[in-house]
């Protein structure tokens, strides 16, 4: 299976909406807002198109999607910008085939090249832990969103990137909209 990983284009938007909806419909923890969140994030000042990636087995077929958004870790004496992964989705027909892992790897590479020190995600430790993500609390980083215990994870993209960075992770306002 050969996939290309590309920066999203407006022609991909409709397929991404359908894919994200299909991927999150069976997820018990989903609030059903993932598609709306993507649309809102694209309209923010912080949005960086190169950090929204699609996985394609063919020119006109999207089977995976991931979006990274800048977020702030605010400590007593500092402010550090990292990126948050929200959401990462793979079409149900393509799940379990490594698409999510490859997409995550592409997003990590792009974030590192863009100079971000780490990626934060609220997700399953079993999935993300095997890919190098650890509990954010290990770095004294706490989440301003009400997230389930043990699901706020982070991955430093370079050695020592999170040394002395602890604080509260703050998201763009669109994450707090109901």
C-alpha cells in the first residue's frame, strides 16, 4: 500500500469532513464536534496550512487526516508554544493498516521542521504511548481542558525540548466553544 502525505487543499475539505465524521462516530468519548472544530481552527490567525495533512492512496481519495494547532504552555516565568494534535482520523475502512502511525510521523516531522519543541494530544495512552508520547504531567504540564485522567500526553520533538517548561497548556478559544 503506497500512500502520499500532502498538505491539505480546499478540494480535500469535503472528503475530510466525511472521513472525520465516519472515524469519530463510533468513538464513545467523542462529542461529535470534530468537524466543526476543524472548520473553526482553519479560520484562526494561528492556523498553519502546512500542519494540516491528508493521507491519500490515490489523487482523489483521502483516507487519513491530521491537524496540528499552536498552543501555549504558560508557566510562572515563561511562555512556550507547542502544537496540539486535534484531530487525527483514519477512515474506518483503512484503520489498523498503519495509516495513523504514518500520518502521525509526517506531522511530527513537519512540526519539528517548523521549530516546535513538542506535540500535545488528548488521546489513548495505548496508541500514543507506543509512539513515544508520555503523560504531560511527567513534565509538570497540566491541561486547561477537562480531560480524562491519564489521557493528556506529550512528545518532545528534540532532546531536552521540555526541560523547565512546566505550566498550564492553553488552547485557542475555539477549543472551549460548546
